[in-house]
């Protein structure tokens, strides 16, 4: 069964309301979200961060690892990025950084 990645993700679930806000059906970052950690929103094939917007080009799932290739754009550049996510459970994932053993950031699913 495929892991459901859609949702709002943050490094501290206690601060979801300080990082994100709802505008109708849209989720947006609050103006001061940078003060409270890192986060992103996944909606189907789109990943929206504070500084970049990405479109998932490919997705490969093996056991508890999800590998994504995404085309990302910032205000000044466009690039292709690879993401490796370890599924901890249905509401938490750990982003692994290729070539940096032991380096990881855990994200938790928010509910607004």
C-alpha cells in the first residue's frame, strides 16, 4: 500500500498553527513561519515550501523508504532535486540527506 504523503508537514507539530493558516481550501505559510521551524505542504504532485515550489516528477516506494525526484523553482532559479524520505509512521517522516550519513530531519503531519 502506498504511503499517503499529501498533507501539511512541520518539524514541530505543536507549532502547526503558528506556521500555517487556512484561507478557504488553501493552506499558506504564516508571515512569521520561519521563526518556528521548517515545513512544507504536499498536494498530489506539488510540494510547496516557504522558499520553493516543486512538482514531483517520479516517486518510488521501497519498504519504508520513499524516493522522490522533483522539479523545483525559487524566485531566482529552477533545479531538479532528489528527496529520500523514511516513513516512521503514518504521521511522521524523516528526510535523509544523500552523502551525509546520520543527517536527517523529522517532519510531523499537521492537522489544522
